């Protein structure tokens, strides 16, 4: 999985640990966008200010899925769990 934070590719082969560490390293008061790509047109992303809360969305251009979290104030720890499940292929995300 490819990991991108604030329009910068951090890894083309990101591990779960790398993704969690990257989320933990985000400045709490600055806006951030974190994207994990399964493929160029299939990805999960979170954005916002970690201290205030993040919003998540899933895009699958192949199937036309475009899902957004109803909660726009997700804690970074919640985002970590969802990304972890996504990367591991666990449908519980």
C-alpha cells in the first residue's frame, strides 16, 4: 500500500506500523491529509486537524464507491484502527 501525507509520498510499501507511526507524528494543531492507496483509483483517506477531529472517506473509482464518515470529528486513534484494518484486508474497517 502506498502512503501519502500532505501530498508527499512516504512509502510505496507502507506497513501498518509505518502508517500508525505517521498518524502519531502528525502535529496536533495543523491540518493534515493522510491517504493509503490500495491502487491509484482505490484509496482510504482522512483529513482535518488531529486535535479537533478528522473526517474519513473511501474512494473506489472502479466500482463508483464514494463513502464519507458521518462523524467529522474522529480521533486519530480511530483513524489508526480503520487504516490498520484496511491495510490488513479486514472488511471491518
